C-alpha cells in the first residue's frame, strides 16, 4: 500500500498510528473554552495557563498555546480607543 502512495514504509505506518489515536487534547480544549467564556475571550495563553493551574490542571504553557491555536480559541485583540483633541475657537 505504501508503494502505491510513493512514501516509505515507516512514514506510512507512522501515519496509520496517528490516525488511530483518539484526540487527547479535547478535554483540555473544553476547559480552555470554559475559561475563555468566563473572560469574554480576553485571556491569552499565559492567563489561561494560570487559570488551569488554579483549577488543578497542570500542563506546559506551550501545550496550552498549541491547543488554543489548534481549536481556534485565541483571544480577541482589543483595540485602543483614541481621544481626539479639537481646538477651541474662542
């Protein structure tokens, strides 16, 4: 079968192995989504990591960032509001 696709045997079987693994990031993604809903999607991965630790879930910050990017749970960028000064003509 791997000859048909033009890939090596090791690549083919590594791909099959990855296909059979269930998504182990899903429970973490659900907790991250809960955190983002509480903060109205204003928390970045560092705050989410701290929130998870307070909930008793200890994961590497890079893992948290990877899961956030994988499931598109990124925080919303807040725009700065500018105050415009107008001249008074007296």
